[in-house]
C-alpha cells in the first residue's frame, strides 16, 4: 500500500511521535518515508480510570500525537500527518507493562502462559488539512496471542537473556520471544508495536 | 526455548537443508546455532498425485532432509539433526508457488485477495541417535491469512516493487507485503518460511 500513500502525501511529511526503536524499525524496513519527533507527553494516566484497557492505550496515543502536532503546527516543517501509538499487553483485564526486574519478568511470563492474552495498540493520527486545520482519527487494533506451555527451564533461560526487561508483557515476538508464541490471531506487526496494515489503511482512507 | 535446546545439543550440530535466505535469517536473528548444507533434492514431485496440499509440502521437506542426512551420515560432521522444510501457499485446494513474471504476480494477488488463504510448511527433522541410527520426525504447520481488499492501484504498486517475484503466493509478509495482510491466525514465522515455535517444540521433545 506504500506506493499509493506516498503519491497522496505529495512530499509532505509523516511524523512518528514515538521514540520506540521497534516502531521505527517497522517503518524503516519497508522504506516508509517518515521522521521521528519524540513526544514530550508524560505517560502518567491512571489506568484504573479507564473502563476498558484499550481506552487507556488510545488515550496515551492521543496524548503523544497531540503534543507533537501542537508543537510543530506553526514550525517550518511541512507535515501532513502525525502518528501516535501506544501498545499494551492485557490478560483478564489487567494491563502488563515493562517488567523492571528479572523477578517481575519471570512472574509476568508465568502469568501470561497457559491461556491467551491480547496485545492492543491505540493508534491516533492527526492530519493537517490544506487550510491548516487539524483533524484527528483514532482507532485501536487487537491481536490475540497464545503461548506454548512454558516450563520453568524455558522461562528461566529466556529471562536470563535479559530480552524481557524492556518489553511490555516481558517478551518480544520479533526476537527470541518468537520461539514462545504458538499462535497469534490478528496483525503480527501490532504485537511488535505498530499495526502496519491498519495504519496504511487509515492513511489511504484519509489522505 | 533456545537455551534448553542448546544444552541438549551438547555441541552437536543442527544442519539446515535449505538455501532459503528467509529461513536462514529467522534462525540467525535469534542466534540459533546451525549450519547450512543445501539439499540436492530435486523438487519435481507431481502436485496432482497428493490428495491434500500439505502432503506435497511434507514430501518435499522429507526429500530435502533425507538427501542431506544420507550424504553427511558418514562424513566428519558431528551432527545431531537435519532440518528440511517446504512452504506453500494454498487457496481452494490450489497450490500457489513463485510467480515467474509480473503478470503472474498480478494474477496471483488478485486471486488471493478477498478471501482467506493458507500457508503450509512441511517440516521434517532427521535425528542421528547415539548409535548412529537415523530417526525421522515429520509434521506440518498451517497459518491462515486474510488480505485487505486490494485495489488495482495497490496491487500494481506492489508488483512494480518486484518483491513478489521470488515469493510463494507473490508476497512477502516480512517486507512490503506486510502492509497487505489484515490478519493471520497461526505462527507468523511459518508464513515467512519456518514454523519457529513448532521447530523448537519438536526439538525439545526429541533431543
């Protein structure tokens, strides 16, 4: 879908309001033309205030995208759209974020195995119209994940690799964690951190 | 699952009987210890002789694995297991292989969109036991794929990238083709060419 998107952009820029190396890699890998402007939005929302976990992810994505859009609105950057995204791992209504220690990682992996969990990305796009007004498009994408049965030996070996520490839910499907995942239902890239098909579909629809 | 597998291998080699750059990349990316010995098995099986498409993929995988296993059996290589794999794309019982021309790629993509198709990998492992006898383990892994609705503009732009030409089914989910895929059900790596979770699970079970 990249060719048609690039034609519709007509040289105006796509801004990714995220410092996540994984989101950047997904777009770079397919030669998507974009620039990174890291958001200064502080992710301090109170999770307990949201009736559904996906609303928390969308609100974070919204905060990130609008902070950047407002900041660059009157700058010299000729931009067309700002992308904000936030990815969370959810099981039984509980949001799993990045484990800070190996002990937390071990606990998360034990909790996540044995039943399905979901990965939800909130995606918010702010379009700058020709008359300089801004328009928001928001959505979320859900992917279901099923782990293999993980023995203590498998969990211990994975935790020792230190890969879990900076990953929501304590695993990275795009790296060693991919060996643990038996099956997914939904968009694979959503689990990595950016729902690529949904992003491209929304861009094509709105550009 | 890599740590436990490496421990059970105890230094004996894993041989990948495939020249596929994508299979190699999957294993290299997670630092899986393996060596490539390309199979000389000629893939000339008559597809029409197989009552189910997956049997064709398994038979190809078997041919690749055994050709290498027999060839290195009495060599100086200290090996434990040979991996043979063959990946096909199937819709309505029809096997889609690599399109040879842009016109064929266009036709395949038009046929595959609008309904689900499956990617099937036949996986055959030949283990060398301590008493030098050989033991075969065979299985197959299926992943269901749903494309977005693809307009002529999207198909044309993708075909022009030339990415489809060397890919079964005329797309690569790990590259630009990932933008076309709305949802998968199953193992993502199976679509790339090697069912990583299944491979690791069978290795752990049989080593």
